[in-house]
């Protein structure tokens, strides 16, 4: 069983996360907290247990500070625990800070059980892989472990491909100015409808921002600009 501590100040979200973990069956909840202060005490106590704590599910926005402050505190006290950030904060700075502090996943609210299960199943595969790998390991095994640290989407919606996603991401990122689905389609060699599906997905992830192009008659043109 994966010994798990949950830090979440919203009672409804906390109840949801706990119920999701219980449905998965592989996770033992050893404590919950709604503030950094109570989490510091609870996590340190759980870490000293036998066996020690394995996983921390951590909200970033808490009444007495940021979840990243809790992560820094735990690292300072040499608490070796895996962290999955669960938050509504989509900022690149928040993602980078969490990864720098050792987070293995970054899960954006709101989400349903299917998304939660997908991420936690991935974490279980990561744990089994890290437990099985010998000191002298292969590049492929290392790459498999590092997959948990990637910030991009682990699964694209049906009909979207990773190759086209990467091309459109790169174009919008480098373009740096608002651009329409028509313009992106022409630049990337896909139809306007296809480009719009990818752009809408990027907007849903918080990587792009939708804007309305002024002027013209009829339905306004929607532009997309890289948010980071």
C-alpha cells in the first residue's frame, strides 16, 4: 500500500480526493490537513512511522501560505516523500517551482475520477519501476521514470496526435502574437477546423488565451495567444 497524506483546505475537495483514493485501493490514507502548519506536524509524524510516508497530495493555495512553502520545509527536514501537486494554479512559475522541489505530477483542478485515476495509475507504474531498477540501469528505464516529471499532457483527446500537437505548440509559442485557427492551419499544414481543435485544447490547458479580433461583420474571429 502507498502511504498517503492529503493537504487540502476545501472540505468538499478533500472529501473527493479521499474518496477517489479509496476507490483506487492501492493507497492508504495516513493523514489529512487543511493548513501548512498542521501539515508540517502531520507529515513529519507520518514520515517517522514504519513504514514511512510515500506520497503527499498537496494543494498549492492554503490559508497560511503556499503548498510550495510546505514542500521546501519538508526538503529542509530531509523528508523524502513523493509530491503530487493538485491545484487550480496554471501558471508556468508554479509548475516550474513544484518540479524543482521534486513534484512527480501536477494535476489541475477541476478534474473527474477518470483523470485522477490516470495520474495515480501512472504514479504506481513509476513506483514499481523505481523499486525494480538496479543501480546500473539503462537509458530507457531512466527515461520511463522521468516521464513522471513532464509537464505536458499525458493523454490527448481522441483524434489529436502528438506530432501535430507539438508542431502547433511550437508555432503558437514562437509566434508570440494573437493568431487565428486559419492562420495556424496555413502555417502548420492542417485545416482550419483541425487547427482550432488543437488550439481549443491548448486553451483548455491554460497554455493559450482566447481573444476576439475586433472589426468585421458577423461572427467575430477568435485569436489565440501563448499565455506563458
